[in-house]
């Protein structure tokens, strides 16, 4: 693995899964800034909209399967950085989501460790990997040392929080063991055009706010966003 260094000029980076709500916008921005982007996605056809030019010479689309190690290695080949985010193909999280995200995170970090040109990994996690625990009345600050309690998440079927917690822990364990320079971002929930009042995160917002557990939830009309939001994000 290459030593970490500041990016003094645009390089080649990889975005996984590049067709996701967040990653698609990130891919577009990276192209605009002059980077060559390896866009790894399970839905290659959805990347035609990026930057308004499907023939952009700096955009290389890779068919990506998070459970196929070779497809990950192919997408990372020659890249100096990885922006990773995982979005399930199913409409909602269930009890199987945690196992799937752990497998994906393990495969991706192991592939990064074997990529000689890789300098840094940006792992997109979630604020839900931080806030949930039995002690809901605690007034202690929440920082990078805090994790959501997996037992608590299973008890109350907080499958999204469980998946993000255990997958991020897996990524950190492998990164430290294999010497991968990684940073994780515990951001707020990002919702697409399917956001409705039936969302459990909206239905429980008042209670979470009263107990000090509230995070920004942003609707992205049309699935794309170009916004500046000044909110505290937890970066491990």
C-alpha cells in the first residue's frame, strides 16, 4: 500500500457504490474537479446521467458486486483513493442486512490492502452507528469513541443501526490489521424522493429529540443533491 500523501493534483479514485444517492453526486463532483473516477456500481446503466456526458473520458464504469472479490480488485486497480458507501438494493433494512454489510466491508478493505497504489479510504458509515444504547438518558458527549450497542439494536430491531455499526467495526479492524489508511464519516440519514411520513425515523423524531438523539435527515428531490448543510458530523 502506498504511503499517505496530500493530493496535489487530480488523481484516479474509486467510488463504490457510485449509483447510490450520495455517491452519484460525489462522482459528478469529482469529475468536475478533474479526477479520473472508477465508478463501481451494481447498476451501471444508472451512471449515464453523470456529468451529463456518458462518454466522459475520465469516467470508467465498473460492474461491481460487493460479494465478488475480483470485481472489487478490478475497480480499485490504479486508484489512489476510495470513497465507499453501501446502499441496500432492498427498499428497507432487515435482520439480514448486518451480515451482508459486514461481508461487503471486509471484501472492500481487504482489496484496498492489496492495492499498491491505494493511499486513503473514506468509509461512509452513519450516525446510527453511534447513538443507540441502553443508557438513553446519558448526557455524555458522543464522539469517535462511542458505538451503538448491537444488543440494543437487535432488541428493538434497529437493523439499519446494527448493519452500520458492525460493518464499520469490521472495516476498522481490518484497516488497522492490514495497515490501510482509513477515515470514517458518521453522517446523518440521507433520504431520496421516497421519503414519507410513514418513515420510522420521522415518526420517532420527536422522542429522539427529547432524549438528545436527533440527527439531520435530508430529502433529496430526484435523488440528486447540491446543498451545503452546516451540521455536526462525526468523523472517526
